[in-house]
């Protein structure tokens, strides 16, 4: 506050006294603030010096099958979305069209890049399309997640739903695969990778299965909070 505000309606001596009192109070407040900020800096975790390295391990839904430009695929769009939020991250596309959970497990070692911090596991759609035993899908995915956790790599498990033509019992058993692994392995869980896109013609390519660019945008938008949670859970 300036002298014209403090001195309104008071004598000069009284004004000087009030100014000095106010000035001393401001100094005490500033000193306390600096001490608090210093304590906060000492207690806060260090900011990452390098970008978060994310590997998207999946099938054609991750690979971007049918899209004209690799930049339209899920990994590239996710990296752009994270950048837009001010999160320094590099997302590697480790998607292989037609891959099953068994295929993902068999190529896990060579799909990981050096220094990977987080893996988004998006596998199982082809297991369900082939009507494979959910117990086998569980074994494969569980081994992937177990291996990653033992290596100190974070995991975001993206769930999948079985086609309704396989019956209610199969569908419930298949969905439970992901729920069980997420609970037992204590990893970030996103229940359905195609949430908001499956069966929505405007978001699918002509095959009615793979997302078009707009569909990829919906996937990224909906999974983004889970990705942020998985990143926040990573050790510094």
C-alpha cells in the first residue's frame, strides 16, 4: 500500500508509525514465506531430468492398422496429448497387428526400449476374437505384468471385452482376467481400451473394428487420466 492510502485522515507522525509497523509486518511475512518455500523445496521430490519413457505394447489397435499416417496411431497421439499437458514423455509404438497375449509375451524383451519407465499393456482382443481360453490369456498377461513389475517398470493394464456372440459366460470370464491381474499385481487399470469407440460407426474404419483418427482421439482422451495416474505413481 502507498502513503496516500495509509496516511488518509491521520497526522504525519501517526502515518509514519503505521507505515513502519506495516513495513515490519510485511518483512516478517516475507521471511516466513521464504522459509516455508525453502522447506517445501527440501521436502518435495526432485523433478524428472529426463522424459518419461513409455512403451505401448499391443496389437493392431496400438499399431495403428488402417491409418494413413503413423502420427495418427495411438502412441503418437498419446505423446502429443501428454506434451499438451506439459508432461515430458516419449511414447514408443510396440504394437503388432494380429498379436495375441501369447505373442506379446514372446516378444516382451525385444519390445522394451532401454530405460522404459512405463508400459501400457493393450493385448487380448485377438484372444477373444479367436475364442481362446481366458485362462490362457490370464496366464500370458499375468506373466507380462509380473515380469515388468519385477524389473521396476510401471504398468498400465488396458482391459478388453469379448464379442457378445461368444456368450455371456465367456464374456464375464474374459473381462475378469484383467480385473484379477490389476488387483493382484497392484497396477493402474483402465477397464476397456475401446471405451466410447466400440460399435460407434463414426469412430471406426470400414472394417467396423479398428478406430479411425477420430476414434483414436476418443481413446486417447478417455485413457489419458489413467496414464497420468500411472506416471504419477512412478518412482522418481
